[in-house]
C-alpha cells in the first residue's frame, strides 16, 4: 500500500509542467503556465499549471489535480501505472507489495524492451527491400506514411528465423516468453522459429504506449487472416484494447469514445481525423474490456459492420454489458450501411459520412428492443409471450435494481403498446346476431359504407377493465400483501381498474414499488400519506366482493397465494380474449372479402347491362 509520505515525495520530485507539456502546448505566464484546457474545447486559455504548488486548474470547466491525476484523467492510465511512470522519471522506487511482485515487475520491464526492439525491427523491414508488397498494400488501403508512423506499423518477412537472428542478444527464452518465437515442446532438439512471417505487423500497446503484443495481417492468400500474439506476461487480449494509448487522450478532447471491430477500422477512421477509437483484439468484448471503456467514457459508441456478424457482435456486447450497467455506465450503437466497414465509409463519404452516423447513436435500451422485436414473428400470443419473457430476462440481468426496474418499465410500456397494435380490432355481438359487415350493397345505390368505420365501433375484449367490485378487492389485497406488487408488476400495470379509487391506489403502490422492494414494514410510511390512506379506506369500505385475501382470519400464505392466482387469472383472461378477438377479426375479414366479391360481380353485371343497352340503341 502506498503511504501518503511516499505520494507527497513523488509530487515534490515531479515538475508538473514537464508531465503536461508533451500533451498540451504550455505558455509561460509569470510564475505559472497557461494553455487551452485539454479537458474541454476552448479558444481562450483558461488552464493554468503551477509547478510550485504541484497542481493544475481550469477556470472554464473546473478540472483540477496533480501529476497523478493528469495521467489518470487525461491519458486514462490506472492509478498504479501513473504512479510507476512518475516514479521512474523521478528515480524513485515504488514500494513493492511483496518480493514476488517486485520480481514480476522487473521481468516485465525487461520484456517491454524486447517488444520495443521487435517493433523497431519490423518497422525497418517495411522500409526495406522485403517490404515492397507490404508498402503496396498500405498504399492500396490508403495508409500513408503518417499513419504508419503513428501506429508503428511494420512488416515481418517470410523467413523462419529473421526476427530470431535480429534479436538474438535477448536470447530465445525471452523471445518465446514474449510470444515472438514458437518453441516445439515435444521436440526440444528443434530450434524455435519466428511466429510472424509474411505479415503486415500492427503493434498493440498498453495505455502507457508500451508494445505488449502484435496483430499480423497476411498479405496474400492464407489463414488465419489475422494472427495475434498469444497470451503472455505482458499481453492479455481480453484485458487490453487496440489503440487505447491514442484513444484515451483523444476521447477526453472529443468527449466520446468509439469502438470498432478491428485494427484496420481504427486505422481507417484515423484517416478521417478521428482518433478516439479502439478495437478489441480479435475477440468479442469482454467484461474487462468494458471496464476499460467506461474509465474513458460513460457511454462508448459501438460502431460495428452492417452485416450479420456485426449485428451479432453488437448484441453480444449489449447482453454482456447488462449486469454491469449503472447510471454512468451504458453503451450506444451505430450500425454501418450493409456491406460496409468504417474504412469503406471513409473512402466513399469522408469524415462527413462518418459523423452523420456517429451523431445519431442508438441507446442500448432501443438496440435490444429492436433486436428482440425483429428476431421472431409476433403474429400469435405465444410469439408475443416469448418476446415479453426475453425482455424481462434482459431487465432482470441488470444488477442495479433501480435501473433494472426502469428498463423493465420501458420495455413493458412498449410491449403492451405493440401488443395492442398486433391484435386486430373486432365487434363483439350477442349470440345469434349477424356480424356487422363493413358496408353493404344497395340496389340502385351500389356499395354503401357503414355510418362509422368498424374500428371506431369496436373494442378489444383484452382491454376490458377489471370490474369495480373486483378492482376494490384486489387493491385492498395489494395493501395487505405488498411484496406481491413487484412480482406481478407488469400484469398489474396492464390491468385497468374500473373503480377510480382502486385504480389510484394501485398506481400509488406501483410507483412506490419502482423505488424499493415493498413489504409490510416498507409500506407503513406510504400508507401514512393522507391521500393514500384515504384511498385505502375508501376501497375497503366499498368492497362487497370478498376473497380469501380480504379476510383477516385467512392464513397469510394462503391469502398471498390466492391474490397472486386472481391477478394471474385476470392476465390469462386478457390473453385469451385477445386471441378470440384476433380470430373474430379473421372471420370479419373473410366476410368482407365475400361482400367485396359480390359488389364487384354486381358492378360487372351493371356494366354489361349498360353495354347491352348501348348496343340496342344503335
């Protein structure tokens, strides 16, 4: 654990302006430095750096902190990484937690040197004779000299021991440990050989800009298209993000963070001047990568390809993020035109085309809703029930209880609205009564429409209210068994009560259940409200239909079970009534078709008669 004394000494040994100057253009202003703030866009400098007091401050956005805070907030470094970087510059040894940690840190420092030398060698090969094909590929993809330098792109010649011989000073063991060589464990007499051969080499860096792995893209035919470094002491592909070293500072300035599918997508958007972009390393987004994203931005924009694979990746990321969501942790989505990736979009439309899409990101709540609605037909009650259950499962996956309830409410509101649209309207009638036709044929007048459209005269059985007496009994029961409200929330919200007092009491109880889990103890302060207490008294006095859950002598377990059963029976009744309504609508559609056929036949008959009359007159 770092002591306050150590941190104070670290700040004292650090010249704050020297830490900030590589990232921000500073101008001397007396005993301080001034600059345009790196944390928000401004034209007039309001950002000051005071070396004597060891802090910076912005009078525009109130950003404030020391050298450690600057590295964590501006560059996105974890706290310990920021401390280690400052301590290294100040020749100050960071106290190790234990001898093992100290040894591991020394070993990692050595391996970082190996990876830096490998990246430098790959860069040299790209500029050499062997790199002609790789340079042609870069030119074809629009990757210029500036991008090659910014991203440290290189080339691995198609030779078995090219890198091994170039870095032999480091020894085979370290090159194998870095994932640069492949050793044959079953045949120890055989020498290790280069892992990357005949590939464009794209270095993967950590947040401090140190090379920790590589992604190699094949130039000709062959598999795999991309070959990544294996898991090593330095490289954990599920815990790192490509280009995070560049995207961290850029995201602070742009106030957004974009996630794309691959390395070339990042490099393609860089061509359009968009630097706040990262990509997972050839895998679906993991929980650890999501944590990294949220350190930089509360709502990263996932910009995936407009094909089935891109859509699948977006939904996988959305569902994986659900348990981790919070008020300041979500995702938003942009879907590219079908068949295009970010590089294609930049080529065809430039930055304007990209910004047009990024300016309208789709919230996670909308993206999941659209996916579930579009994934299956919704023509039958069973199919709609499946949609409802999937949405409820997604909401239940959110660990934040309040947010989970809000997602549930949002989706259930949409579901019930959609459910009403999916159910065709019909006109209920008495037994033996002929169905109301949509218009009729009258001799001499032709087809005459009804006085009012059928849709205005019909209603759905599924929308019938719970009768006044039953509504009062259920509302009184909910006050007696409040823990049942959250459990049957969606059914209760969808069941309209005919009695105004019962409906008002139900709504108050539902509102309360949104915020807290209700039980008898939690209900007391709610019932203490004068209006709620008045509604409950009014409901209890007006209840003539008595269920078991309304009687004081009923066993609580039975009363709760009976109330739950009544609520669910009413919900089932609505579903069955809706199904009957759909069937009735189909019957009416068929009858309307018969009427229309008769109308057309009679019209044809009249036309033929007129033709005959005209012929006769000749």
